[in-house]
C-alpha cells in the first residue's frame, strides 16, 4: 500500500501532490514518525517512502481525517456553528476563538479541542468512527461546558481527498454534520425525559430488560405511550416511547442505511428486533440516548 500523505516539519498533514520531490520535502511518516522522501517519478504512482527502505506503513484513513479536522480548525481559529441551544441566538454564525487547546486532559475527560470565546469555554468533539457515548456525555454535563460534535462519517465515506480544500470547506463551513451535545435544547430535553424519567408508581426502578419488553402493548391494549414521527434521509421513522422506558423504532419504508444504523445502535445498547412488530426496541438507560440521536438527525421542516 502506497503512502500518499505524510507530516511536514511543522507536524501538519501534506499530500504527495504538494510535497517537494525527494528529501527536499522534509517530511515524516504519519504512522511511525520515520523520515520519508517524496517519490515523484515519471512511471510509478507518486508516493512517500521511508528513507530506511522499510515497507510502507498502513495509515488509517480515520486517523488522517481526525487529525486534519483539528488542524484546519486550529489554523482557521474558528468555524461556522449552529446557534447554541437555549441561548438568545437563533441563527448559525461564524465563531472566532480567542484560544484553542488540543487534547487537554481535564480530570476524567479529554476533549479533542478546548476553545475559548472571550472568557467562555467550549469543547469540540470530532467524530469519525467513534462518537461521544452516554458515559462521556454525563461527564461533559458534570463540567457544564457547552460541547459541539462534528460528525465526519460522510466525509470519510466520500471520495474527497484528505487533506484538500474541499474537505477543509466541509469541516469549517457546512452545518449539517454539527450538533450540540450539551446543552440539550429545551424541546429535546422534554422529549427525552419521557423515556429517561419514569414514575415510581408505574415501574420499579430496577425493572429488567425483559420486564420492559413485556410492557409493549398491542394496538388495542390501551396502554399509554408517546408517539413521534421523524424524517431521516427522506424516510419516515415511527417511534413509540413507552412508560417502561422502552423505545420502539420502525422505519415506515425499507432503507438499508437506516436499517444498519438502527442495528448498530441495537448492538451498542443491547437492544432487540421484534419480528412481531418489525421494530428495533431499545431499553433504559440507552433508550434516552437513541431518542436524542433521532431528534438530532430529524430533517422534518420546523414550523
């Protein structure tokens, strides 16, 4: 496997197309840190090679994208962000940072970037294949620091070169892949509370997954649940939040990407698929996380 990306002497990503030929590139292997030279001959594909002549290292695309995202945000000293939930702001705007600190450890949490706007602190999490889970989110809430997550899966799956101006523009100036993890917008918080908070008179606090699943009623049973209808990737997603804390999610029409997403969440949170109802069922406490994710992904036009 050829190496098309390396680190320059300032520790920034550089593609083979923008590197000077041979040792003049003054570059290092992204993976192992050894010096490399830029081979840009007439016959073979242009690539970086170790000066020591050892075999090319395997460079994980996820790692490259993660580093590139941090690099461009630091260089730009800001990025376009949606309005902070529950604030007076209602429109997206360009945020300019007075200070950026990467990978700083704060007790039991280490955000990808800690940024300052005037005297206020914010966390930026860059997600490629690993996303903030409910445990890290709880630690973020404990700190009380507003936190934005950049979901770069779409960029990873595309044919966009990393690094490139196109990728830089996507990271800095596009909004669809950015969502505030904390604080939660008031309307979202009220919805999530339906599955995350249950009346003691309705359910035992230690109710098992099997007991939660057993509360799923038939359409005519008359048991109460809260219904939602989301639009994700142009498809309707029907959701029922039951008093037990269980969440039943069903794609109204078949969509392979949505099916794989719901299946992955099921594996992550020990959910189950119901052959009877054709729903993916999620249980407390993970059901609240699923509902948060569905709300964040919802494309339904807001009135």
